[in-house]
C-alpha cells in the first residue's frame, strides 16, 4: 500500500492511498472460495458449484464488498502509520476501482489540533460563595404563600394587585381587535398588561363602572399591527376580587407535606434552598472556570466538529421545521448558535487534553453521590437512582459530568482563586434577569 499526505491547511489533509491489484484479488478469491462452500445454485449440490460459475455469478458483487472494506481498513491503517488524528469521517473519492486497476482513492479530512494547554497555575478564577439568610428564607416563605393565594369578591374600588373581571372590546379605527365584545376577562392590576396604560385606567373603578378611553401604543410594542397606533377601548367592570394570602400555620404547612409543624416546615424550606444554592454555586463557579480556561487557550477548531455540534444544538429546530413550523428560521438560528458550538468544541478538546495529561478517571463514589443528590429533588429518590444505573447511556451522562467536575476541581487546586460573594436572590435569578453569565 502506498500513501501520500498533503497538508492543505493547518488542519485539512488530503491523503492519497493506492492498494495493489494483487492484494484485492487475494481477498476476492478467498471470499469466493468461502462462498462456493455455502452457496446454492440450481443443478448443483451445496458446495459443488464450479468455481468459474460462482465467480461469474458473484464476482462483481464480492469485489465491490472487498473494495468497500479495504477503503475503511486501509484508511485506518494509513492514518495510524502517518500518526494522524482525524477529527471526523473522511470524504472519500475513488480514482481507480476497476478490475486490474487496483484501488486508488483520495481521502479529504481534518485532523485534531495539536496544542499544549496553558499552565493551570497561570489561570485566575473566581469561586462564588453564598449563604441563605433569614431574609432569604422569609422571601421564599412569602413566595410559597403567594403560590397558595386565593381571591375573594369585594365591594370597593379596584386597587393594585386586585383581579378585575371585565367585559370589553378594543378597536383600531373601525376594526375590532377582539372579534367583538370579550366577556368575563380577568386582569390582575400590576400583572402583565394588555397594552401599556390599560391597567392604570382600571384602578379606582367600581363594579358596574363603564369606561371608554384611548391609549397610544408605543412604537416598540411587540405587536407590529398595534405599534405606534391609537387603540380605543370600551370596558365594563363586572367584578373585583382581592388577593388573600394564607397564614403560615399548621393548615398551610400541611399543604406542603409537613405534619403541622411550622418550624419543621421552615427548616425543610431552608434545606431545599441550601441544596439549590450549592448547585447554583457549583454551576456558576464551573462556568467561570471554563471561561478562564477558554480565554487562556487559543487554537484552530476543526470545522467538522463545529458543524456536528451545531447540528446537535439545532436538532429540535430541524424537527420543528420539518413539521412546518413557520417561526423557525434556521439560518438565523445557525448564526445565533455557532458561538456556543465553537465554545463546546474548544472546551471539549481542552478538557480531553487535561484528562489525558493528568491521567484522570471517573470517581465512582462521586458518580453515586451526584446521582443520589439529584434524586433528592424527586418524590421517589430510589427509583431515580435505579433509573440511572439500569441503563449505561443514562449513567454515562453523569459520568461525563463528574469527570468534567474533577477537571474543574483540578484547575481550582492549581489556579489563583479568589472568592466572590453573591447574594441568594442574584444567584438564583433566572438567566437574563440579572447580569448575564456565559453558559458552558
């Protein structure tokens, strides 16, 4: 076998492979002999068909199978002999496959980048810390009370946080925006407004009030049809319900599965908050460490890996597009997700290097404790644990996560680490509600 490799670019390679006809013929003849012992041909007992007839009937098919197998085997042998590390599957172009010509093909592929990770001692990483204060606990209990809020009818003017029941119609010129009069529509004053300014018009209204007013819709309003226009409303108030929060008593805590003990309920709430806090701190610190690792290591990424990762990220959108969802703009989504795909590929390559260089292996005890910790959020933790251990694919997901965490721990043990305190509300705020954090 003859092999030549051309460097097309930093990571692109063009490899030409030539396999002599003799080697192909040997494998074809061997395959035909084996076939002759098994094949059934009309007029001949099994294994007694003439070799010439077997070759005539199956020769072309067998040669095609042999060539396909030899392309795969010769490519793997060639990259090993040339010490190449393909980043993905090659693009094979056959240049000679005819009988008597031997096998010649060109394999175009990318190789993995050759780089040395920046010394971990040079990294500067934050470690986020937090604590659940009494104020945080009170805020959480208040949120739980709000989840159990009820409404009761009142005979007074509508005020902030009241639920106002209305019949109404909105018009843009002569066009009805509500397809006629909507009845028994509920609006929480201070909630999400229909149109900016609408709720303010209802404050102070009483049951039986009839209101007619116009609102100028902002130019940047989400509904393009209404943006910058003046909308007329005709509203009749038919009910006002005030918000009633439950007292934190034995009956209240029983709704959360606690047997009437308010202090036990508060302790349980705090324990849940602290568990979620630890998860959030770990995730935020890990994200910051990976940011620092990525910033310290710059190298060219194989386009094939980025394309594969991008395709994985867009898989749900591809399915939506196939189902005819008109809101899916794949080109815009590709532009949006390409930076994330590149980040994941780069981090995957860096982490893989660090794992190999430091001879890290999955800590089985840590895998078990991670699964058990995650299972605590479910009603039947034991069932969740068994689910992970019943399927290797399920377990592999946790193993990869734990191995990543072990690398993060390694980095934190060697890098210059500074503690950064963050309050509980900021730590637990949804993405985008506070200063955006890069996601790994």
